[in-house]
């Protein structure tokens, strides 16, 4: 982790799933734990979809490594809602380099915004989407943020979990 990173990546070779958000939220940055904001559904849906054996607390995020699940963000140097983060802080090239170096079996973008910024498209659909041929397969998932509750749909998360289990 460089001194400029808000939260460290949970990333290594051999992961079966890498989940990538936009940027750490304000509460996550304060607590030093991903997806820690009030109303965030991340830890609930990981358990409900069967990706974790129980609901982890945000501070237990390092336990995902034992399940071959990693975490990163498209922006690692700023925190807060996407609308307040400078566009230049979302670093698609750095993420692509991480994906090439660590080669997770599958990448799940937690929200359309990080997927759209990474892929250079306007509004990707939920589910598997085409990505660069030299990168792992990509899926787009509904954001778990409490700010995105109007578009919440757990079905893509359950489909992702079934795909991971079948691999």
C-alpha cells in the first residue's frame, strides 16, 4: 500500500473472485474497513448469496482471502461518494495492470459506475459483459451502497455466486 491509498487492496494471485468498487466511502475510510457505511448491503449479500459462510463485519474483510475472494477499488486515493471524487482519480490503467499481474478467475464490479469507467462504456448491463481479451471475465453487479438503494437487485449477486461455485 502506498501512503496515498485510502484502503489496502486484498489482492493476490489465485483468487477465484475479485470484487472492485468505485472508491472507499467516507465511513469506510474512517473505519479502515471496506463497505462499512450505514445501509451498505455488501456484507449481507456476500453471505445471502453463499459467497461467505456467515455475515462478516467490515473489519473482518481480510477473512475473504481464505475464501479466495479479493477486494480493490477503481479509485484508491480518494474517499466519498462517486460524485465528489475527481474523474482523474478513477484509474482504469492501474486496475488493468493489477488484473494482468494477479489474474483473478473473475472480476465483479460492485456497481455500474466503476464498470462503466473501466470499460469506457456509458451504461453496462448487470451480469457478464465483454471486456478486454487479455483480462479475466467481468461481471457487473448492483451497487451495495445505501445511496443506490433504488436500483438494488440481489439476483445478479446470486448469479455471480452460482458462477463462482461452478468454476
